[in-house]
């Protein structure tokens, strides 16, 4: 009897186990939701944005402090002037004897020393009416016109001549092609004069106003005189052989 009850109890328990639904394990949404929300809530570092923002701010800083470049004014040019020292040595005769009929004369060699740069002004003092004196330097009977930063020839074949440059160049120019030539038209040169003024300058100059700023001791008045013809009577004995 007891045995039958035990068997029946076992059978009832088995039926109960067979009829009750088998529990299924479902994944916990909490963990997934937590992971998802945590991943979405925590912002990932924006490396690109940070890198691009930093150079931008650093690049804009120098532009505000960059120095302003302004065009500097061109340096002023100092014009030529007469030198403070005018101690020149000039070798030039005061007169030049000529044939009374001569209409052309050439000056002897001129030598000037005592300066670095020199201005020479030559003026005819005998122009009146139809009578004219012309000053010819360099190439003869041809106008020499030079105007550079270091050498100047102005007024060639006129009655007012300017020569300027280094003192060696001026000496060479005055004495070139046999020397400075003076031409008279239509009358002879005798009795006429030219005035030569030598001025030590700071740099070669073509300004004729500087001609009056030299020392009076450096002026030369050259007069063309008549070549003297003298006849001397000399007494002497003449022996005639017979």
C-alpha cells in the first residue's frame, strides 16, 4: 500500500515537472542599455577638431603682432659746393705773344694741383658786336658735350666753357689735342683776353654760379699780346780782301 502511494507521488511530481514551462534565460537589457548609454553619453575626444582649432588660434596671433613695413624716404642728394679749402697751385702764363694777324691760338700746357675735384670756368672778355671769341677743348672744331656723375664739359665752342671732374681728368682734358684753343672771328686775337677761374669743389659740378665762389688767387687773366719785332743796329767792321 505504501509502495503504491510512493509510486503515485513520484508520478504526480513528474507530471508537474513536465507540464510547468521551462524557464528561458533572456539577456539582461540593463547591461546593454547601460553600456549603450555610457558609450553615447561619454563624448569621444575630437582629435581633428582640437588639432585644427589650435593652429588656427596660433596662426592668427602673429598676424596681429606682425610689424608694419613702411616705404622709407629716398635719401637726399647733396648738391656740389665749393670746398672749404681753395689752396690751389696753378701754372699758366699771364700773357701769350701772337703774330699780329693770328685769329687762332693754343694755350701752353696747364698744370693745376691741390684739390680732389675741380671746376674750371673759362670766359671770353672780348665779345662785342660782331666780334666773337670761341673756346675749343678736346676734339678741335667739334662740340664736346659730356655730362656724367664724374666728368662734365659744357659750352664747348662758345664764349663760356665749363670743365669739371677729378683734378687729373681736368688737367688731361685741358691739355688734350695740343691744348685749349681760342678762335677769334673775324678779327685778330691780339689785345683780347680770357678769364680762367679754378674752383675746388666737393664733387664735379655744372653750376656756373660756383665759378664766383673760388678764391681770387685762383683766377687767371690771360691776354693775347703782339709778338714783338725789334731791330737792333750793331756797328762792326767788315774786312774786304782785295
